[in-house]
C-alpha cells in the first residue's frame, strides 16, 4: 500500500485537473452503512421493494418506515470524516476541481468542497409530490408517516429512486467533468450502478488516469483503473496528502 500511496501522490502532483467520483464507501467512516457487501443495506432489505419508484408509489408509508426513516436518523447526525476532509485539502491545493458523488448525505459540501455534483440527488430535502414544495429533511416531522406537505401531498426524498432518471444537469456536468480531467480518483464505489459507473470509463477513454481507492476489487479494477489502492478511504487519502505535502 505504501508504494501505491507514493505513486498516487506523484500522479496527483503531475495532474492538472483532478475529478473525484465517490460512493457509499467514502461515508462508511462517518457511520453511514454502504449498500452492498458486508453490513450493506441491501443485505437487510430488497432495493426493489424499498428503493424503486414503483415501490414508493405503491406504498409510500412502507418505504418511509423501512428505509427513509432509518436514513434520516443516520444522515441527520453524520459528520465528514478524514476522506471527505482529504478531498477538501486537494481542492485547496488547487488540484481537485469537482466531486461527482453518488451519495445523498451532503458530507462533501459540509466538509467544504465547493463544486459537488449530486448524481443521485440529495437527502437534505424532501419534496411534495403534489405541489413540489421543498422541506428541509432535518425539520420534517416524522410523527406521522408518510409525512405530508401543508397541501396534504406526500413528501418524498429529493433523491433518485431506482427506475428514475439521473437529473439531466448532474449527468451532463459529470460527463463533461469526466471528459475534461486528466486524473480521476474513484473512491468507495462498487461501480455496480449505471450510469455513474460509466464516468471512469469516459475519463479513461478521454485519456485520463483512473486511480481507485476501495476496500476490494471492482469490475473497473482490471480494465479501467491504472491501479487500485486497497484500504479505508480516510487512511489512504490522509497518506497521499501527507506524501504530497512532504514533496512540496
Ligand atoms: P456500494 O455500497 O455499492 O459500494 C461501496 C463500496 O465501497 C464497496 O466496493 C466497498 O468495498 C467500498 N468501501 C466500504 N467501506 C470503505 C472504506 N472505508 N473505504 C473505501 N472503500 C470502502 O455503494 P455505491 O457504489 O455508492 O443508488 O452504490 C451505488 C448506488 O447504489 C448508490 O448511489 C445507491 C445504491 O443503490 C441509489 O440509491 C439510486
């Protein structure tokens, strides 16, 4: 791991435009469970039953009770960890331009990154399915499930459910960022979900180096990534930044 951390520090120092693509794995050290793998949400619940738009339309109370209430309890309290803070340092060093995140937890913005593309929307807001009024999730009263708008419409997370399209602006800006970067850091994503997992492919096809930081191999590892640094995102990013600072 040490040799690869040094290599990544050199590659980052040489790069002009760096973009990060992040997934649930960057927030596990903040106490937010991932979706897949050990301890993942989808081990305990079926995403087609609780995270598909058809399931929500069929039975919003069920989806609120099983998934949304639990997420609200965790995300309301979560704080950025060393990995989020590392990406802020990279931005301050003038290296990182954009974070494309599949996460809906808002932790990149809370840490201080200034250009964050929320590929799957966010959990900070709930919106009324009738009149489109927005409510801050932290302030939503969940004594009645599903919570309702003043107009009596049902509130839904401002996040993307399975079966819904990616917000067009987020998709377009992400594709552009992937084409424009010369180094993409892919951190804590299983790369199982499309079209997010295409962003490193676009970056590579446009000539960028793709560096993965993950606890395990993914199907980007063999054909898309230059190399994979196996480890916890917080520890790896802290190590890379320490190397970069030493070399300055
Ligand atoms: P996953 O849960 O699929 O993958 C998380 C990845 O992070 C796994 O490969 C883990 O090995 C890795 N990981 C876990 N802890 C880590 C750590 N401390 N440091 C580094 N890596 C770690 O999460 P995503 O790829 O983000 O979509 O999932 C993609 C989408 O699937 C989500 O945005 C969500 C979900 O269904 C929607 O809700 C639409």
